[in-house]
C-alpha cells in the first residue's frame, strides 16, 4: 500500500519531472513528458513498488490522468 505522496513522487520520477509539477490535475494532456513511454514507465514503477498486488488491477493501462490512477488504486486497496 502506498500513500498519495509516494504516488506523486513515483510519477514524478517515472516522467523525470519535478514533483512540484505533479498534482491531482496531472494528465497526459498537461504534462508533455507523459507520453506512451512515460505511461509505461509509470506502470512499470507501480508494478515494482506494489508487487503482485497490482497484477489483477484492471484499467490502469487506460488511465490518462493521475486522478484516474488514484481512483483505481484506491478501489483496489493499494492506495491509502
């Protein structure tokens, strides 16, 4: 289980942007670095941090915003 703060840090590191650029409004439309490779980097980092818990989580690959990722992780019990 991770916290919102840890998730923001993970996304910032995955996209190689400062954590100050990451907030609830962050999305592929608003962050240039959040392209298809950036998205794969986020998913890969989530997989490393959350381990097997993330295997059965559906819909993350289709998320184009941080709020979508948060909603899915919370419903799966993986985010505080």
